[in-house]
């Protein structure tokens, strides 16, 4: 059996690996020229932990994980206004929580392709998929790049993220499925020894109104930056300048450390809408979606990487058992029925978190501080605490 997997992000890499291990031939097509280097710290807990243990990926993730003791909210004079203890968060999340830098997570999934017998997964960086055409006996993709003459496959997997081209071609325009949560998030990594030393292994967020900047000092002399800001509807005061200019407009003057990061910000940082993808069915004919392409939960749910791995492992293993075209539809139905409710639950938690993530006034900010302090009290209701932690622990 043959598959074309579109997108070599976390979901695409894991799907391709599991299909390859099951004996499928896979062409994995990625538009960027190599592994993506951008992204911030991601909490990794829940379904992804279980799935990565089952498929043997967990040790690779544990090797690159960071130790985060807590999240500190700092005011402009660098006083800690609230602190969230991670050990407590880990206990509430059921024990295992890793803090992973997104590019490290992607590279770990890429490294795990070496478990697949040589030649079974062919990775084509620098190739953008621009179309999908389904025939009764197979599926083809149109590719802009050196892999333009890719042969037909039995199944195409759209693992191409929140702005999925496969979804647009097979299910319809993005506007039908994308639910914006009223914010944008940007992330980039810069070399800055002084800030690195000051914030090494500290996960800090500004205790600010309407926008939040986060920074983390990495193992090297680098600093990871994370910026979340409001995204008004088009025409209602939205800043349409280029991403770096927009970030400077939004965040200049918030904090001296943030100003320094903005000075070093690359011209084209990761900067995207914070949104969810909701669509009733995840497969049609010989095309199936996985990861953010069909079930983006948004960074506010704190589980994007975890769900991407767990969903992709399930899809790869379920589809991997198929040995003839007749088995494709039942396998994709099984995947959809098993996984859709899990994604829907995480999306509901992300939507609840959206309302409190960026306080709009001092009262809301005070409430957030109070809630963070309250979670440290013994005896606070476990479910309430878990919900609150999800909403603020990014
Ligand atoms: C650069 C980057 C930085 C991110 N930073 C953060 C972060 O800091 N915090 C956070 O919570 N989440 C972040 N995310 C989102 C997070 O990675 C996902 O929510 C999660 O990992 C699910 O991954 P995915 O594989 O489904 O999608 P993605 O990680 O979005 O991967 C999709 C892949 O498909 C490729 N692709 C897209 N269109 C095409 C096409 N037409 N042809 C070929 N390839 C295509 C993309 O280049 C990308 O590599 C980031 C995503 C990216 C791409």
C-alpha cells in the first residue's frame, strides 16, 4: 500500500513513521526546505504521553525536554506578581508533563524515522502541494517543486496544519472551518547571552493587559520568545503591517527584555492566528486529515503537540493494518470515530481558556493573580484547578 503524507510537521512525521513501520510506502512532502526552527515551549501531557510511550517515541522526547519549575508573571520592574508551580501542575495533569521546544519535538519525530526500514519513507523537503485529485483507483497530488512527478497513492494524508491545502482542495475553503479566538501568537528564537543568563530555565510571562510576552532562556545562549496579542476583525483596527513591524508596534515599551528581543526578531517570525479547526468529517474518498488540519485546538488548550502525536499514531496504526483498497473506508471511519471526541473535548477547554488568557483590565488581571495563588492552596477542587491551570499555563 502507498500513501502520500502532506506536511512534515509533528503529525505528518508520526503518521509517516507508523505507516512505514506497518509496511506501507510513504512519500512525505513538505513545503519548507528543512525542519522548521520556530516555535515556543509546549506543554506535553495527556494522550501524547501515552501514545509516544506506546510507539517508542517517548525516550527521544524525554531526552530533549526542559526542566521548568514554574511560570512567573513579572511586572515592568521585574517583580514576580504571580507564580504557578509546575510540580503541582504535573500532579494535576496525572504525573508526566514534559516541556518541549516545538522545533525539538519536530526534530525528535524526524529522528524517529530512522526506525523505519530504509527507503520506505521518502521525505521531500522544498515541495509544496497545490492540488489533490482523486480517482477510483488512487489519488494524486500536484506539487510545486522537484517532486512534481510523484506517483499516485492509495491514500493522501493532509497533515499540513491549520491552513491545510489538502483540506481546502477536498473539503472546501478555510473560512468554512476556521474559528478564530480573537488573538494572534508569534514565536521566535534569538541568540542573546545576557538575557539567556538572566532567564535560564525560567519561564516568565509579562503580567500585562491585552497582550502577553513570554520568554525562556534555553540550554545554549539562546532565548525563546512568545508573543500573544489581540487580533480584531478585519477592518476594525487590525494592523496589517509585516509581522516583525506588527510585533514591534504591539509590544514596544512593554518591558526592557521584550524590547531587546524585538530588536533581534527575525524578519519573518512564526506569527499566526490563534484558532481552532472544526469540521464534521475528517475523511472523504481517499483523503484523510490529521493534526491541526482537522482538529486544531489552539495553543490555549495547551495540548497541540500531544494531540498531534496521539492522533497521528492512531491514524498510522489503524491505516497501517489495511492491506487492500477495500479496507481504507472502514479504517478511516474507525480513526474518525475514535479520535474526534478527544479533539472536541480539548477544543472546548481551549475556548474556555480564551476568555481569560489576555486580561482586558486591572480587575481581570487581579482575578488572574488571585486564581494562580489559589491553586497553591491545599484542598482546592481538583477539577477547577486543572481547568484554571490549562487556561493560564501557556
Ligand atoms: C513554525 C511553527 C511554529 C509553531 N509554534 C508553536 C508554538 O510556539 N506553540 C504552539 O502551541 N504551537 C505552535 N505551532 C503549532 C503546533 O506545531 C501545532 O499545533 C501542532 O504541533 C500540530 O502539528 P501539525 O503537524 O498538525 O501542524 P504543523 O505543526 O502546523 O505542521 C504542518 C506542516 O505542514 C507543512 N505544510 C503546510 N502546507 C503545506 C503544503 N501545501 N505542502 C507541503 N507542506 C505543507 C508546514 O510547513 C508544516 O511543516 C507552530 C507551528 C509551526 C509550523
